[in-house]
C-alpha cells in the first residue's frame, strides 16, 4: 500500500520545525529516521497531512558531555552506539542500542524517534527509564523537560503534545563503579524482544547494594521500572539467591500481554529469569570501567 497524500516540509532549523508543528497541529507529524513512521503510513495505520522532516536540522544531532550526557534527538542509533562518550558515560545505553533491530535500522533510526514512538518492546525507552534520563521538548510555547518516568503513558503514547518537538535527551552523570546489564530474548537476532531487562547496580564500601535499577521491556503497555524489586535489594549483600528473589519480586503484579510470540505466563517466566541473569551480570561488572 501507499500512504495517503501529504504535504512535505523539510525544516532546516528547530525553530522552523516548531513553527510548522504549531501551524499544522494534530495534522502534522515529525519524520526523523522514518523507520517506524513510514511503515505505519504505508500501511495506512497513520494518516499524516503534513510531514515535517527534521533530518536537515543540524543542531538536533550530536553528543556532548554536560553534567552527564546530552544527545540530540536526530542522532542516529548507530552513532550513539559507537560513540566513545556514550561507551564511557552510558555503557548501558550503548549496549541497549546494539540490540535495536539491525544495523540498517540503526543507521537511520534516531534517539528522539524511538522515544517519541514509545514502543513498549523497544530498547531506548527502557534505557532512558533505567538511567533516570529526561527529554527536552520544544514548542511555540517554549521548552520544557520531561522525566523518563513521566514520558511514557501507554502503548505508543507519551506526554509529548502533538505540536512538541523532542530536541534532546539528558542523562545524569554515570557512576563509573556501577555495573550494568542488558538481557533480552527474541526468537531471531534483530527482532523486537519478547521480553527484556536492563539493570544498573552499585555497591557501597561494605559490599551492600546501594543503587539498583531494573527496567522491563515488553511486559506492559509502557516500559516499566520494577520499583519494589529495586527497593528490596537496597542494603543487601549480593548472592544468587538475592537475584532470584528479585526476579520473583519484579514479576509480582505484572500483567504482560499475550500474543503470537508468547503468552503472559511465558513473558512473566522469561522476565523472572532475565532479571536474575541481568543482576548477576551487572554485579560481575561492578568496578570494571566500560
Ligand atoms: C525491521 C525493523 C526492526 C526494528 N527493530 C527494533 C528493535 O528491535 N528495537 C527497537 O527499539 N526498535 C526497532 N525498530 C524501530 C526503530 O528503532 C525506529 O527507528 C524507531 O522506533 C523510530 O525512530 P525513527 O527515527 O525512525 O522515527 P520515525 O519513524 O521517523 O518516527 C517515529 C515517531 O516518532 C515521532 N518523532 C520522531 N522524531 C521526533 C521528534 N524529534 N520529536 C517528536 N516526535 C518525533 C514521529 O512523528 C513518529 O510518530 C525496528 C524497525 C524496523 C523497521
């Protein structure tokens, strides 16, 4: 199928993109890498009257260190995945990006596009959540920042307004002594994960857990932080039993979707196992710089 007719607006500055979004409101959509939007338009699952292309907006691309890390919305997945800055300051993000589809997808797909698309099976929304990151959104009303925990509200839905342009993400400073892990399961390499777990873990001077972040992929309509499991880890001494208990805790109350790829019960069991593996791997990386 082909998309319905639309007017194409190539923007060269973010101000121009914001003005176009203000003018056309709900009839307009930003196009970045096009890896999600173009298939949706071609299948007529999305109807767009005005397409605002931000690929030519240079100021929206790039990675810089500033109180942590800032990454422009149009930065490609592959650029961030291979960036020395990201590898050093956000190794979890680099590893998560390495799991996104195939290299061809990552060469086009953008950081902002993946977050704005908000697929609960996608790696980047879960990584932003695990890293306590935030996004900046610009509109004709000004700019605002949105914490990852306030960004994802439902399946393919965020708190971004239709006229808002996601301009960059900000990640807080990385604790170089922290361990991290990305564990997911897909039937074929490059497929969206059936379930996945991203973990950040650190220990205090007494060898007890002082920070634990567990972000789950594919088990709800949004990415989810397993807060109760995280809390239960604080102050504990790492053991395999502790990681198994965290897996149990992380899946309590979860209502994963059932579909052709797996039942809810299968996803719950997978998540239990992946949480255990992920914490085990994160613990093994503690103190080892990326
Ligand atoms: C075969 C295939 C396999 C894939 N596998 C995976 C996978 O395993 N994991 C995964 O995470 N993803 C996967 N993807 C999706 C891929 O990561 C997309 O690139 C990503 O989801 C969207 O990024 P994009 O830049 O292409 O956005 P686009 O497709 O251009 O846009 C997606 C949505 O975001 C909006 N948008 C884009 N940029 C902005 C912005 N700056 N501000 C506001 N709104 C914006 C658009 O209007 C649209 O609604 C796959 C895609 C394909 C085709």
